[in-house]
């Protein structure tokens, strides 16, 4: 049902990208790792961080879109939830 709702409002290619990304596992990052990593920002650390975000953000956003699309009790059809879904997709 979620695929149908997404397909009704988005291009087929975008829906396929969202589902492809949502099938990937999210990479866990501990707070300690982030604190240690960001304590002394170097050019290399900034590049590594940017590369990680470039890879990880589409995966995490796709997971949120699918989770919101699959809410129970018709919640995914409520205007505020639809608005959040559109923001994540955008």
C-alpha cells in the first residue's frame, strides 16, 4: 500500500531510489565516536565526514519515508504526516 501512495505522487525513478536506499542497512555511529572524531577537525576528518554523510543520508531519509508511509491506523494519510514525508523526499 505504501508503494502505491508514493507512486501516486512521485516519479517512478524516485520511488525506486527510495525503496533501494531503504533496503540498505543504516550505519550505526556512537556518540563517543562522534565526539572523538569531531574533537580535532582536520581537513581529512571533514572530508571523511562529508563522504559518510553523502552515502548515509539517502539511506536514513529513505528509511524514515518508508516508516512514515507504513504507519498504522491511516496515520500516514494525515496531512501533517504527508507534509513530513514530502519534506524528507525533497
